């Protein structure tokens, strides 16, 4: 009888990577997280840092990240109103993943 061996897996159970991609797999999301690693940012700062993102898309991405507990939004009662986004503890847990993505990108960027 032949023994069938399973290939090594990266997941403790099927669906872990898919769950992560549901949160960070959208266009712009990883770049937004990258920008927030240096500290709280205002909406306009994020918009300027991501040349080409529409305000609607930025708003949707930030709402999604907030709903998933990755970022928090702090609103200040000022005139004009001010709002800042920052990473939560859950969001900071993504920083090592982003760093590894940067390492991979640097390794293969020059081969484009």
C-alpha cells in the first residue's frame, strides 16, 4: 500500500490566508497600512501620499479597515473638523507582513 503524504502547508487550517486577503488584499490597502506605520495620518495626508487614489476609494478602504479593527478613527471637535487614522494593535500585527512584502519587492523589483 502506498502512503500519501500531504504537502507542507502555510496555514493551520484552510481559509487563514483567504481571511487575511479579505482584509488586506484590496488595491491600495497595503499602501495605506504602510503609511500608517509611521503614526496617525489625516485623510488628506493619506490621499496625497497615494497619488491616484480617489477620495471615494480612500474612504471605502478606511471604512473597511476600521470595521475590521485594523485602524481607528479619532475625530476632533474643531473648526474645521479634523479626523486622524491610526493603526490598532491588530493593525500593528500586520507590520511584519508588510516588511516581508517590502523585502520580497526589493529582491525582485530590479528584475522587472
